[in-house]
C-alpha cells in the first residue's frame, strides 16, 4: 500500500484514505462528503434488528465503513478481491476503530478455490471503483475465491453486491442463502451488462423475491457541501425483497428480466428526499 499515492477525505464523521487519482468513490467522498449515500441509507433503514451485512466488492469501504459506524451492533463482512484496495479498506476500518467490520481478501464466485484477478495499479486518474474481472491489467494475481454460502451465517440479513458484471457468478455461489429468503439484497445491475442484469432478475424472481429498480447517485444535491457537477451520475441496481418485507421506500417493481431500466426520476420517488425533483 505504501507505493499507492493516497488522499484523505472526511465523510460520515469518518476518515477515508483512497487512491489519489480516483475520480469516483474517493473524489465524491472528498468533494461532497458522501458516496452513494442512498445505498447506505437504504441498508441502514433495513437493519433495525441485529444481523450481518455482506458487502461484496467493498472497494475502500465507502458503504461498509459508515454502515458499521451507524449500526455498531451489526457484523460486516467486507469482501474485496483487489489486494491494494483491500489494504486500504482494512487500514480505514482500523483507523476508525470499527471492530465490527472484517475484511475478506477474496473474490466471491460460484465455487471455492483460487482464481486470477487483474492487478490494476492504483495510479493515475480513473474510476477505481470499476475494477473487475474484465479489467485490463499487465499482471493477473492469484486470489482466493469464496462462495457466499460458505462464508454466510444465519444472521445475514443484508447483502450488497457490486462486482462489475460478475454478479450472476456470485449468486451461483449463494443458492442456499437465496433460498433461505431471510436477506434483503441490493445488487448492481447496469446497462453495460444487460445479460448479467437479466440473469440477476431471473434468479431472484424464480426464488420468490419481489424485485425492484434502485438508482443511487454518487453525490446528491442534499450533500451539504456543494452542488454536484453531474447529479445524474451514479449506479443502477436492483433490490430483491424476501416475502413479507416491510418496504417504505416506494420502490418501482421490475416486471421481468427483459424490462429495460427506467431512466426517469419518477421511477425513483425516494430521491425526492435528497433534493431531486421530477421533470
């Protein structure tokens, strides 16, 4: 980690170190004091009772750290395959005294074993949040691969997955966790990976979940620091709710795997609380 140029940001009453050239996660934490706050708030709102959160593709901890801070009675497993990002994540957790957060240095996939993951250098300017199995790198590094079923416990109540199109493979290793229908899932589902998105939707609908669209801006107009230069920049996701989940966010239901993600603000009424207006 010492070779990676780092910056520090103050956000959510926590200190975050991040790669100095990061144009997404780190830049948003530094400039606006938040990154994907909507995801964080959604997870916190669904964490009333004691439980555990699995954060798959945790990066530097922009979601898992403030969640662990706001829900100290919860356990957080932050899973990150990129070795240097995992270093930063672990250092951030320690620096903020978050003893309820554990870092899993591995990729999540369909089976346990060892895989090769792109060792993308954390230098230069780019979005280091989009590093995944398809990233271009001169070096591939062997990393452990784990299944969510193998590392899960009965108290897992929330699962967040952001792995750049590898989501179906992660779900393939979580058949028992999905079938238990105890957890609320928030899974990235971008237009860049339409086949992966369709497979994610199909998997949860076949298992009896209610599947909804969810959009999370990187920075919102209500951040309290500055107006975002691109308030529409963010991550597209789906939320999978097990039967009987009390839902107060007014989410828009997904009709089926072939439905295109709605682009208008009207499909995400919860964004009004963050300063967005229809039209």
